[in-house]
C-alpha cells in the first residue's frame, strides 16, 4: 500500500501538488513587484493576493501570475550560478591587490568589494573576509596565488560561491555554495597553490544584505509612489 501511494505521488503533475507557504510567498512577491511596476492596479493586486492565500495547489497559484513577465523569467532561470562569470562582467585589471610576502595581509570588516581582487601569498598568509563587505556588483572574481603560503576566503552564507583551480603539492579547496536568491552576489575563486593552500568557504551566521536590500527598497519605493497617485 505504501508503495502504491509513493508511485501515485511520483506521477502527480507538478501543478496538482499541494502548495506550501514558500510557494505562496513566492507568488506574493511577484504580485508585489507587478504592483510596483504598474502592471497591476491596487484592486487587482488585493484580489489576487486574496486568491493566493486561499489556493490549495501549485496550479491554482500559477493562475494569478501567468500573465506577468516576472513569473516566466523566474521559471526559466537556470538553477544555480554558472561556474564562470559572464563574459565582460569582470575587468582584466584588479580593483584591489592583497599581498603577503613573508608576512600577513587581510581585508575584513565593512569594506567595498570590487569586481576583481588579486591575492598573493608567498611564504605568507592572506585573509579575504567578505562576510561584512559591501557588494556593489553581482559577480566578484578573486584570483589567488599561493607559494609556500596560505590564502583563505570567507563569504556570507547567502551568496553563491564557485571555485576553479588546483595545487602543485598544495591544496585548493572551495566549498561550492548556491544562494536561493537569484539576485544574490556570486563569488568566483580562481587560483593555484604551489606547496601552499587556498581555501574558500561560507562564514556561518553571516549574511549579505546590500544588493538584496537595494532591490527591496526599489520595489517598496515604487509601491509607495503607485499608492500615492
């Protein structure tokens, strides 16, 4: 009997699945953005939100956003950040150089992260802590070289993290991370460790809010402007 139930659930069309609170929140966010953009009137928005709260299945929720561009854009968006940055998104010259030769160097605290950061550790140690950094760009590249040295990169837990590189009698280790937010920053670590170490990982309990807050403030500003008409 349990096997029959599992088989029936596996063959249930996605639109007939029971809607979760997260599904309702996703649709409500799309409706709020549509109101702020002027695609919906205040009455239409209120009517649709009421329907969203009463919806039982995913298919019933989709009815309220099927005529909105944002719904289709999110549905067709690829899952997870790409392994490499977009062509032309990262400049060839670094915005910042962090160099440690027989010494240590770090970037931490509330600082502005550029699009490209170069890190050099030669018989030294480099720490790049992005957990409290201001992200002005969605894509950030960290190019790291370690020769008998150590490079450590820390990122907030709600960004995406990608790594490409290797080691020659050394260690290159980057914990891949996917943010649930499509507009969240993506940090790319590219490097080589020669008898050294390069690591990248999220810092527990740290979350970036700058880019996402700007998006939310823009939506809220548009909503207030619309309601004040």
